[in-house]
C-alpha cells in the first residue's frame, strides 16, 4: 500500500502536479465554524483545509470527511461541479491526504451540514497508511512514540491537550491579575539546587565546564525577590534523573512562585483560590471526577498538621514522643521500616507516607513538617523542631509544596553544610552549598512565601488521565533500538542463538553450589537469582528454557565465596570439572561483564542475569529492613526509595542495575517491578530449600 502511494506521488510529480511545491492555502473557516453557524453560512462560499479521513466513491458523485484542528465535516464532491479531470484525481486520493476545498455550505437530504465542493486541491500527499479508523491506534507505546498519529486518530487525546493548554493559560492569567510577574531563569546551571533529586549532567564546550540541568526553579526566583521584584513566577521544564512511572517523567513542567511579605498561610489562601478558579474556567465546575472519585474544590480546603493527621489515622501522638529512641520503638511496633540514619523527624514523615498520604483524597493542606526533611524552610517560632511548610494533597497525590522561605543566611549556610555532608556520604539527591545564593541572602531577602506546583499532575486530575504520559505530548521513551529487543530475540530463536539444553540437573547444580559455598547468605543469593531467572523465563515467553535459566542462576556465583578475587575466572574451571556445557559457562561468566569478565551478555537470558544479580541483593537488603523481614509486603515505591538512596546497601551497584535494564530495553521501574514480583512469588520456595 505504501508503494502504491509512492507511485501516485511520482505520477503527480511527473505531470507537474507535485503537492509539495504548494506553500499556502487560503483557509477561511474551520469545521466547527460551519457546523455552529449554518444559518449564517448556508449558500455562501467557504474555504476549508484538513486531512481526509473517510472517502466514499459513488459513481459521478462522492463524499469525503475532512478533519481539521477543530473537528470533522462532510464534503460532497461531484464530477459536474469540479470537472472530470479533477474528479478523476480525487478518486485517486488516499485516506490521510491533506486537501484544500472551496465550496458552498448546504445540508444533504439526511440533514447533515456539508460543503459542496467547487474546487479541490491536494496540499500534501500521505505516504504512510493511517491505522484503521474503527480500532484506531490502541498500542500504548505506539501512541506515545507517534503522538502525531494519536492526535489524528483519537479525538479525546486532542481534547486532553487542548485542555492542558487552557489550564496553563488560565493559571498565567490568574497570576498576572494578582500582580505576579512571569520570568525565565537558567536551565543550565553549575549547582542544581532547590530540591532533593539527582540531576542530569552535561558539558559546555565553549567554556569547557561541566553543567547540570536544573532540578528546581527556586534559588534563582528567590534571587529576584532579593532584587525587589516582590511577586514572581515561572512555568518551565525541570529535569530529574530518576525513574519512570504513572506520575513521574524525568522532564516535567513545574511552576514556582514567590511573594514577598507573606508566609505559608498566604500561599495556602492563594493556592485554594487558584485551584478553584482553574477548575471553574476549564471544566465549568469546581467538582472534579478522577477515575470515578469525586473531589470538591468548591468547599474550603481542609488544613491539618502532619502530627494531627498521623494521630487521626494511627492513634500515635508524636507530641508525646520526644526522643529518637521512643520514635524508633513506636515505628517497630507499627511496622514502619526505618534506617539507622533516620532521625525523629524522618520517622514522623515515614509514618505520614505509610498511613496517611493515600487517605488525602479531598483537597487537604498538610502543614508543619519536621525540620529534618525541610532544609530551606523557616522554623516555627513556637516549636523549632518543625517548620512553616505545607504540602497540598488531592487523590492521595502531592500537588504542591510550600514554605515560609528561610531568609536567614547564617541558618541557611548551616543547613547547606548538613546537605554537603549527606552528599559526601553518597546521597546523590542532596543539595550543595550555593555561595551566590547565600550572598543574595546576605544582601537581604524580605519575609517570603514560596510554592512549587506539579503542573502535569494537575493536568492529569482535570483531564481524568491515568498516567503522566497521557498529558505530555512527547513523554520520555526508550529509543526504538531498545524497544525492538523482543523482535531481535525472536530472530535469535530462529537462528538457534538462544539457550541450549542443560547438561546438569537442578539437584546436581544445587549440590555444586553448596559444595563451594557454606555461608547461608551466598546460598540464599544463588537460590534467589535462580528463582527470579525461572520466573522471568516464563514471564518473557521462554518457558521451555526455564530450567536452563534457573540452573544458570544457581551457579552464577559458584566461585565467589572462596575466590572473590578470581570471580568469573575460577568458575569455568569448577564448572567444566562438573560437566557443565560451554554455553552455560559462557552465560554464567557474562553476568560479571565490565567488572570481572570480558564476556558480554548477548542472549535475553544473559541480560536478565546481568540485571537481576545486583538487584536481588538490593531487594533482599531492603526486605531485611522491614519488620516482616520479607519481600511479600514490600511495595514497588518502597524499593524505588531504597534504590535512590545510594547510602543504603552501597555494595549493590545501581549503575549495573541501570545498565542491565538498558541492555534489556526496559525502563528501570519495569525491571524493579518484575524482579520484586518474582521474589515475592518465590520466597516460600527459597525458604524451604534453605532448610
């Protein structure tokens, strides 16, 4: 079909009718103009342009439907009206072609408003075939990658992005009328501060300097408050080098605003008014329905202290828990996992995340956070253990984060120093001291309220979109090279390049593992990787090779306990003595690629082993931090937090895990999710084998 279309184009070009040489077309009306104002336009000439989405040839007269920016309209094309040659050319046109039509407005016998064409011009030839209209483009991956096709085929998608545009323009108008000034600040920065996130890094050739992409808008906007602008805001992209899920994309739209001479109470008032106004303007109502859940923005938003929310949902009163030892004791009692580095304030926040966050369905301001988790915020004068900060929640989601901004340069320097210490300890998300910002504070910043809004989440709620990618025109995606991994694997299967049959039984492999490994942890690790390999073999469509994958997992670290310095080098000798095949030895050695082996993972099985080896260790370490000592009650979000904390299980290489996901063509979150599910499904069996 594509060849036929290409031939049609060559024929047009040969006859001097190349559509691609046309540069303009006089479009006087859109489809909705005609449909909504038929009485005014009936019998009058109009000129429309758009994509042909349907065509019905009926001898000397035909119909087609033209889709433009605003909708669809029917066009009546008669040979006697446009001429015999143009009619013949029309019959050769394809669905997807872009055409311009001049004609008069009328209604057909069935009462459908239409345009009776007098001239028809081919403006652009479509050389690709659109998806069949009835089914549309339903593959999620294809929809995100080819948003242009998604917009053509799915009217509701177009409506989502029209709404998104209106949401942002409404916010701008609201703030402009409040006296705020919109500004732009740098995206390339030497110090990516203002938030806890890992930045993307790049190099500026002209200055021969390493730079980072901003993770926040905060510190530059506060400089402008120092400069006397008093009310400023910015809506812009920020970039955080983190995972992908339904609510996170590595580049996203953030709005931050700062107002001098107010505090976090002023920010609450402003936020409540703005959210109510935007909903009313965009939806025509202050009642939002998201995934069947109704939220009312018309009522006063609930305001609750974090401590009171915890007390409401758990019965725990942290007002009466003053020491770290007491906080740890109640955390253990309630099954809240914490780490040695966590202070009392961190544990309070863990309680809120565990028991309260998902209960915040109606618009709620959660106020007065512990100082340990708020390095840029003013302390509460009445209790310096807490700060003047709030987060607003809807649908269990954090929608914004606001402070009474810290303007004491001496206090700020001390807090930066504490963040530097965290960074030195391996926390890649910690802030770093920003000397120029401190200099600005020393010049003097007035009392200020500041807030940051996740625009994409607001768009999700107001458009009832299930994932952040549904409100981003072009979300971050793995390159097609990675997405084609499965297709390449199919080719390898056909070429006989997949795993061979095992030359050793599982029982013999387990005996071999225990022969060279006496430490229970090493045996458990081998069993865990084996179980994950078997589970993933079935999950990925390699069920006939599941036993082979399992045995490779059992034996992958056979030499590690006794010959750690010769890991992956001693293994071939031990395995050959046991009669293990060369193919299996190759697969086992590939998991140490780049560290202790030059055997690169090529097969799907080898890539899974490469990725799962480190990740199973990290996951077990996270499980052991839980009161249950089990993976079964672990959520993916919990594992993701441990993954991001580089100080936790520091011996488990995050870079190797990320590299493994990339080799498989998976998003990192997909790998974490699959391995966690595999371990949860296999935990009982592993325990039995350990006994």
